[in-house]
């Protein structure tokens, strides 16, 4: 299970960083079925596998934090293998619950920020943002949503389809380069987050130019995500280069294809951050 999860994370079959963190944390349960000579051997294996899962995608801060919390919660806390396994089970349950609860609460907090008749612009696919929109609409808000495609993986199309399933939401899909054209119709931009590290928001590529355009157009930008994605320790974000075939199927001789997964947006372009602990004006 651990090896399969590592490979899945590397291929980014699961694109939500929260879901990735939950999957990786759950994968560590495999160690509970292994035999160990002593608690030291168990702790070494836990550290090794948690490290391998973390390295599978060094851009996911929530994955980094989850693996660290599991290891820190177990190492040096037990005298026997069985005690260490019992503690691992408890920490896994707590970390998983914290991630899932934080995501739900962040969505609930963000839902409260919507107003009836609001028009918003969103980018890519954020399950937390979608849950917030769905909750706001269910509570009676009539909303108009513009969605950029988020090329080259077109995850914005998935967002538009989800919005089309919601009552009281009128969705519109546009190419990424139309964002500036659409902003004068919008009350705000609302996006999710991969993570915030110090003064920088890291999110799906295309977020930076959207936020910059919104700043010029004087349209506020809201970022939504759980508090666990805001990092204040030694985490160093590492971007990922996606396969060139996502951009162009047949290689072009003499042309190097650039396909970064994320970009970096200065927090000075963000007006508010909504987490499970409330709303913060930047």
C-alpha cells in the first residue's frame, strides 16, 4: 500500500493536496501489520516510509506536515513495538481527522463570505472552494461563477461541471487568457491554496497572473484552505515540472517545453485568507 501510494502521489493521480496527505497518512497503517524485533527497528521503518511518502511530492506542504506529525508523535514515546503501533494508530486517526475537519470548517467559513447575487471568478479545481459555494447556494445565495480552464490539464472544466450540478449557481467556462476580460464582471476572485509559506501563496499555475490582473482591476482576491496549509517552519516549497506531452503531444525540435505545476503569488496581491480558524485580511 505504501509503495502504491508513493507512485500515485508521484503521478499526481490525486491532485488535491489534502486528499494526498490523508492517503499518505492512511498508507502508514501498513506498518501495523509488519513484524519488528524491537521498537527501534519499528521507529526506523516508520521514519523511512514517512520520508519516502513526503518526498513523493515535495510541493505539498500538507503532506510534509502530516508525515512530520506522525513521526514526531510516535518517536521516543513507546517502550515496546505494540505500544509504538498503538500510538501510531492513534496519531494517524488524529492527523487524518484534523485534515478532513479543517477542510470542512474552512469551507463553512468561506461559505459565510458569499453574498446573494455575487459574481465570482475561480481558477483550477479546489474541493474546498466548491464546498463553500455549494453551502452558500444551499443557504439561499444566487451566484454567478466564472471558471478558467486551468490548462493544460483542464481541471477548471471539472469545476464548471460541478457548479452546473448546484442549484442557484450559474456557471461560465472560459480560457485562462480571458481572465482579464472577465474581471470587470466579477465581485471577487476566489481560489484554493496548495500552501502559504511566509509571504508567498503557492497554488496551481495561473494563479499569479490572475491575482496580478485582479489587483490592477481592483477586484479583491480571496484564498481558501485549512490552517494546516499555512507553513511557518523549515518547509521549502519545490515546484514540479509536469510532462511536456500535456502541453503538446508531439515534441518540437529545438523547443523546450515548460510545464510547471504551480506558481508563486506574493501575499501582497491577496486581500483575505479564509481558513478553519476564521478570516484574515492580508
